[in-house]
């Protein structure tokens, strides 16, 4: 398996995978459901053009309708493992509104990931936790993160590569969640970074809580047979200590980025790390 272990000093922006790793038992169950819905040979080869075509057909046809989520629920697939009140199935009334704080998408869909940026199981990683937030459109996630001073490039300034790594992970997950929601899939599909551009607006300080937000601005289906791509905007802000005239929170933008993420074939296991 290709690991997503990224050096703390350099953001491996071109070859990152979203950390989605169903177990073999989960994968067998998902493929059984897929076979019932799309035919016995739908997912026999996850990287095959046939599997990609099936996923594209499902994505275009279902588009996350309530009936599609209801079908997944009847098939015995956990529809909202992150227990988010903002999951489309909750918003559409298919499943009840969960109580308490939900899990991050990383914890819900790949708790054993060893990705340096967002893997829950990495012993020295950044442990990014992205959660669904309300808003119009797909890929609405928010993460709260602060960086240890050991990641400073200069005193009081976090290395740009480390910040970019977290932004890339967040954008990658936003793309995967958006594709899952749009296609009403059992799990997020595998996604890989095709490109990532980051503009740094201000030096990022250590030991300071940052808000990282994302939204999908476009999903392009490739009619020529290539993988679908999602374009995601990621913004990093810090909440200012002072308030606005109306008592509202004031935010300072630290960095903005745009990433393009390719969907890789069908659902498949990447192992545990």
C-alpha cells in the first residue's frame, strides 16, 4: 500500500490519498451490496473502466436523494458513521438526528490511517480532525488545529509546507465526502491530489487555534473515460481576540488554497496504514 506518511517539512501535495480503508469484512459487505444494486460484476476489478463507469452512473443518477439514502439504510450500510447532524441523510429525514458530538470524518471512515497529516493512528502526526458543517453545497468541512512550535520554520512562524499538508488533507477529505454525498455511496471513494495551490496571506503562529474550512466549487465528470475530479477551496483563518461592532467574531485569513482531487476507481481496501 502506498502510505500517506508525509515529511513534516514538505507537503507531498501531488501524490496524497484520502485515508479511506475499509476492512476486508467491510469491503466484502459493501461489494455484496454493490452487486445487488448494480450487478454481480460491478466491482470485480476496482480499477477497471467498468467499475469507474458504474460509479459514475450511480453518481449522476442518485445525486444523494432521500430514496437513495433509504436504500442504503435498507441494505444494512451504516449511513452516518460520523454521527453528524449535517449529513444529507439526516437533513432529509432518512435517519434521526444524532445526539452528542460526532466523530471527525477521519475517525469515522479510517481510524487506522497512518497519514501524517490526518491519520488518527499516526503516533507523531498532525491528527487533523475534519467535521461536517452546515452550508450550501458539497464538501463543507471544518477542522480546528494548532501547530506545535517544533514545526516553526522561523521563530513564531509555522513552516508553510506543514500548513499546506494539513490543507491538502482537509481538501482531499472534502472531495471524498462530496463525491460520496453526490453519488450516495456506502463510503467515500479513494481520491488523490492532482494539484494544490496555496497562497499564504499572513505568517501562521504556533500554539494558536486555527479554523480550516472547505467547500467544493466544482465536480467534473470526464466523459472521455478519465477519473472524475473535484475542485475544493480551503481557507485557514484565526479568530481575533477583539469583536466587531455587533459583537461578532472577527477572523484573519492566514492562507487560502485550491486543490483538484481525482477519484480512483471504485471502493477498495488500502489496508490499515
